[in-house]
């Protein structure tokens, strides 16, 4: 078994990053100070299916890598967080983990946002991460399923990250979960699954709660979980394309201070000092007498419950809070790590059921099977971004006209926080900029 430094080097060189979030380099989380390693298979956003499908298909490899990571870290236990309703995956895991003394499953309710690592850590261990803190502060490390699978591929098969598992759902005649070469356009990725069934499609990259808008030319990266195709008139799309100035005026005229946004806030229920209703009140009254209201916006997870589920007026607390968060970052304001208040006694009763959330968003009809095809799709041309992760962009080590093979490193990790980038197809480097490397197959 390799040691910690070798594991870190392997993860860095093979380009392994958080495959479902912001793309934090996996090697930077590796530590000998953790006593618990959590595998996150909660996948709480409506319509996303890839992690449960990948884990069901590759449970032996993923669980063995999880336990290996636990041993390398010197951690006491590994916990697999998974929704109880993922019956097929749970059964696959039960067959495997009986051979591992230090691996257990923690089945959680099908509620949103249970996949938030701060929430999952509390569910699995009973530990509360301080506001503004990191899992490492409580000696916990969290990886999602695909990240752990990529680590297995790098350690045991010498395969770097060249493809991404993506759920392609919504207005499409053949919903599917596919392995797509990194750098493929959304247009080509969608065509790999089937045909669009609406005349005015909009493309949502990721989940309907925390995803972002894309278009046909958006590129698949190491963090792309889903492409949700909806008609441009769908309420989810309309909500995402709103005008922020209008939303501020709505807050001033319509917010009735019912507190529902705060009462259903998942981080507030854990004792974090985030109170959306107070932020809305301050915006409505242009009240800056208590700056802590704005500073505490830094503790918002961005889950969107306040905006897309809780508010009876259809206002946009999350959008306004995110604006304040961005302002704090640009101004260099650090909110610190205050002690949390006690966990709310009624927290269990304020969890948002995913099926109810999907219904509220108008997405229930799209919650249909999306079979997992466990082979890498073929792409003609890819444009691979040099920055698909938190940290410094990778540095290109190829030139225009070079022939490259799939899996070959084409950009090496930069100094500081960075990972390698690899060719996702065989072909020729047809274009090269400081932003991307294009390969024509």
C-alpha cells in the first residue's frame, strides 16, 4: 500500500478533483489528521442519478479504494452516506462492505440538501462544522463517488481523468447517463444521448437548485454532473434568468418577514448565523446599522431552499445573499469562524423532501430512468480547459500540431494548488491558447 505523499502525488498528476462540486483538488484534502473518511452518495439535487448509478456498477472498486484511503490517512472509519431510497445501490453496497470491518453505511432521508458536506457530516457523525470552517477542522474528509472511482483508476489502473459521467435528462427522447470525454460541447454530448423534444431548449448545467445556465457551446469539464434540458419558458429557467435589480425592488415591496426562508434554511438549523429574512429586511429598508447581517451572508451554502422552495412570495433571497458574498470576497472581508448556536430541536421536521421539491419546481415528469452506459462515448473534437479546478490553471506542455493519445498529460500542474490535464481523445492539437487546448480526433 502506498504512503500519503505518494497518494497525493498520484492524485495531483492524474488530475483528480472534486467531481461534483467546485473542483477542489483531491490531493489537497489528503491528511493524516482525519479520523473519518466519508463517501458522499447522497446526490440530493432532483433528477441527478450518476453517483448512485456509478456506485451500484463499481461498488467493489470504490469501496476498496475508500478503505485504502482510510488506511493511508490512518482514519478509524469510513462512512458511506447514501439515501435510503437508492435501493439498488444499497443492496450492491451491502454485498461488498460485509468484507470491510471499518466501513459502514449511513442511510439518510431523501431530503434536500442532504448532499451538502456540512449537513452530511452531521448526519453521519453528529459533528457540527463551525460556520466558515472546513471538514478537516473536525478531522473529517469527504469525497464524492466519482472522485473516489477516479482515484481507484489512477492508483490501480494508471488511468488519469479523461471523461466525466453526466446525467442528460429533461426534454430529451432518450434520457441517459453517459461517460463523455472532457472538452466535449453540450451540443455534441446531448446528441450522444438522443434528440431534444422542445423547440426552444435551455441547458442547465448541474442541478436545478445550484446549477448554472449553459448553451450548446458550453464545454464538459471534470465537474459537470448533469445537463438538464428544459423549455426556455420553464419556471426554473425563468427564475435563473431574472434581473437582480428587479429582485431587489421586489424585496423592498413584497417581503412580509414571514421567516420561512430562515426557518427552512439547512445551515441555520445547524446553528450557523445565517438568517435570510434579516438580510431581506435590511435590503428592503436600506438598513446598514447592523453590519453583522451582511457579514453573516458568508455562511450561506447557496443551496437555494429559501429562494426556490420556501418563499411564499417567490422572492430571491439566495440571489441577493450571493451578491453580498461576492462583495465580501472582493472587499477582502473575512467572516471568521464563530461558534455555532445549538442545533435546532425541530431540525428533523424541517427537512425538504426531494419529491416535494421536484414537484414545486415542476420537474416531476422528468424524473424517469436514465440508464447508465458504462463506456466512453466518441467525440470528434474536444476543447479542454486548462482551469477546471480551484487553484492555478495547468500549464500546457504540448504545441499546436502535436499528435497526442488519450490519457497523455497535455498540461502539467502549475505551482501551488493545481492538477494535471490530460488528452480525452486521440488526435492532433489543432488550437492552443492560455485558456484551452483543442484536439481534433
